[in-house]
């Protein structure tokens, strides 16, 4: 019995350790069962002295334009427009299944873009993001939030990138 308790405690500590080191991105699911459904992840990167928000959209059809824009409205009604560059599109998992006599195939595309952002704009994101719009093909991705899901987390990722560079 004592060994069982010891194994359970070790398993809990291992799971807690894994989850504490994984939070390097922030993301959400958007309308998962609809045609415009997708999974969006954001990360912050520092290249030389410039900061970028890296956005990755996983869906079956959405692809970033060559020069996409990201529009953000904060909960303080500040509107931010970020210009970006498409990094690439990668075909992911393809699979199929059948329903009765009908065959249905599914595919997954990961589309990634980077958006230039200045440190003072990160301070605006700290108050929270109420709405985000990404320019994509064949339709734009747009999501509204009732409470902040990505703004403060992006600000924290910015601070992490800044501290990582300063504490080299």
C-alpha cells in the first residue's frame, strides 16, 4: 500500500512538472465543427532587436495571405493593426473515413505568419484582447472574446523573450 501511494505522488509531481514548463504559446479553438473552424496559436519571438508575434492557424482550408494583417481591439477600445509576412504553409495530417457508403476525406493545413510589433504595443495588449482578425484565404479569421484569453499571455511571452535575451 505504501508503494502505491509513493507511485501516485511521483506521478502527480511528474505531471505538474511537465505542465509548468510547456506554456510557451497561447491559443484557442474557434468554431471546431463549422467550415471556418480552426485552432490558432500565438507565440512571441525576438529576432535581433525586433519583436514578432508568430501566429499559426491549423484548419482544413485557411491560409495566410503573402502580406497578412492582424487587427486587434483591446478591452480599452484601442485598435492595433500589425503588418506581417507569411512564413509558410504545411500540409499536416490527411485521413479519411466512411459513413455508410459515402467516403469522407479530411486534411489539415498549418499556416504560419509573423507580425512585427513594438514593445509599447505589448503594453496595450496587457489590458486584454477583445477581438482579433487575421487576413487569410479564402476568408478572414475573426474571433471576439468576452474576457481576455490572449492579451495578457502575449504580454507575458514578450517579457519572457525580453528577459531571455537580457539574461544571456
